[in-house]
C-alpha cells in the first residue's frame, strides 16, 4: 500500500509485476510544482532501484549540445519525496 502524504495533489501511478511475482516496477508522475512524500511498508517492499527523470524547470527540454533534463539512478533507495514535475520509477522487490 502506497501512502501519499499530500492528499490535495494528484499523482499518476502505474504498476507492473514480474511474471514470477517477485518484483514490481512502480512509475509515479508528479505534474505539480511541489515535492510529494510517498511511504510504503518496507517489510513487504524493498526498493532495489530508483530512477528520477526531472528537468530544472517546467519548460526544460534536451536540445542538441545542452542538457536540460537529467536522469538520476539510485540503487537500494528508500521511499522519498517525488520531485516536482518529474517521472520517478521504482523497482521493488516484493516479499
């Protein structure tokens, strides 16, 4: 169960589970201009990898020769704030 601390901001979620049921990938889209904290049961779900895709502003784009959008990969990350205007992917080990 995912618990969102801010109930006024709508986040988009998508979840897929591996065919063996041991891993899940959770995608979270935060279209708002504020960080949103997520929590889940750390005994049932362990974060194996977290990928943050986020720009410096709402109008950030990648143009030739410039980087406006960054991608950060964190191994064994704990649930944390979903950054503003971002897509965050979590690879979760279930069990």
